[in-house]
C-alpha cells in the first residue's frame, strides 16, 4: 500500500516538476524574444 | 554548587557522544571548510542543547525561543531564500533556456529515495522529508522536514548541509561511472542570447506565478526566492539588494544553524533512524546526480547538437559548487573544453527545480499521509 502510494507520488511528482519546467522554458523563450537584449 | 553537581549527575553517555558529534561538526567546519557558516553553529548548538539542565533550551531558553519563532513558523528558511534570490544571477539560464530541464531531471533522487524510505519503514511524510535531502537545498530540506517530520529536523539538516559541502567528493565518481571518456570530452556550442533588463525583471514574477499555480505549497519558497531576485534585478533597490545579500543572509544563517543544532539532543539524535537518514541522504544525492547525467544521455539520442552529459549533473541545487565540479571534470579530460557557462545554467535551474520539487512533494504527500 505504502509502496504503491510512493510510486504514485514519484510518477506524479516527476511529471509535475517537468511540467513546471516545460512551462518555464516556454515562457523564458517568450520573454527573451519579446524583450531581446540587443542581438547575440 | 548544588546545580553543578546536579548537572554532572545528569550527564549521560548520550550527552557525551553528542559533545563529540558537535565537536566533529565544528572540526569539519574549521579544518575542512565544509559549509562552515552552518556546520559550526549547528555543532555548537548541539553542544549547548546537550548540557544537562541547559538554560539555552526548554522553557524560556533562547534557542527554544528562536526555534519557535523561526523554524516552527518556517520564517528562517523563507528569509534565507530572499537572501539567496538576491545573490543569484539567473542570466546564464535565461541565455540558455534549455538548461532548465536539468533542474527537473536532477530531482529524480528525491522521489526514488522517498520510495526507499517508505519501504524501510519510515512514514510517508518522514520518507519524503528524507528524500528532499537529495535536492541539495538546505532551506527546502528544513522547510519540508519541519512541516512533515519535525522530530527528524536535526539529522536531516546535518545530512543536507554536510552532503552539500561534499559535492566535490560525491559527484565525480558517480559521473565518471556513468559516462565514457569520449562523453566527458564532448564540447558544446555556446550560443548565448543577450538578455534585457525587462526579461530579467519579468522572469522572477513569471516563475512565481507559474510555480504557484502548479504547486501552491511552493509559493512561500519560490515567492521569497524570486522576491529576492526581483530586488536584485529591478535596478532601483541596490541598497535593499545588498542588505539581503549580506546582512540578512548573515544574520539568518547565524541563528538558523545554532537553532537547528539545538534540536540535536541525544534522545532525538542518537537513534538508528539518524544513521539511516545519513545513508539515504547520500543515496538521494547520488541518484539526483545520476538522474541529471542519464537525462542528458537520453536527450543526446534525439539532439543534433549533443550535450556533454556531465552538465546534467549540475542540475542539483548546490550552487555554484556543482557547476565548478563539472567544469573541472571536463577540463581534466580536455584542458581546452569549457563548459562552465552551460553548467552554471543547469545549476541555476537546479535552484528552481529543487524548490518546485519540494512544493510538489508538499502538495502530493500532505493530503495522502
């Protein structure tokens, strides 16, 4: 029972952490493109 | 005189062992320079707490007052995060946004160690608190442990800060075992995008809102980290930024360490659980490092421009030590290989990743346990 719960926590936890990072990635790309710092 | 004899009479073998433990922490801080700002106060706090009839702890004791005011209320970790946020330059991450994924991959050990802890008999909340040690993030470890397993706060904090100091010892063998010399010699293109002030200002606000929506329990941690960073980046609060980076960081660190040390009384610390926590904390660190490296290797199957897999290991939160370790390892294989900027980008992502993972753990485990 406990192992099943921890497995569920692992799957949902890793998924949520990656989901957050995917959103951060998209938003970071967006703001650096919307507000460029003057070329490369 | 009577009090002196009473104290001596109450001195137990456990107290004496804790004096030695405190002494070892102070030795490591001074002689080995292992996180001295925290290990020294923790060590001394442990000694203060184990003197029989100590007026430092208990009813009216100043360490108990500090504990109730700063740890129990979660105030100290939050204040530390404001200071840390003011110190961090997210520029290397904004210049290479793809590095942000390593901040997630290198949190794998947290979740795997939670399973290990639960299967070894710890409660779900205790196991999750132990797993967070792998985040290599002291304040998050304290924050989660205090909410989920306050009775384990001492050993968890000691493990978290000790292993953070031991990153140069722990990470290289794990990385070497998981990579070939060719992979370690891999060079990476450095295409840095210039980042505007507006983007730097928007980033902390954006991260706070997104993390808050995805994991509301992380708002206190992410919010304070990003508040500190906003003070740094806004350009109009230099005085406050300097105060957060120096005065606030120093003051809170000063009381945080000694307060945590005061929780290390012999009856709470000298248990088999402490040894298990120290062992599992190490496993969490190793698994986090492995998670980052293996994720980079997985990405390389699909990427045209390959990533040096060692950069993935910098996705832990120990900043900037982990990035330096990775860069040194790369230079050991090829002195002309420079991957410091990429490693710093991943390392900064680890700061965010560890807090998000901490918030996710709080959100998921809280309702279940």
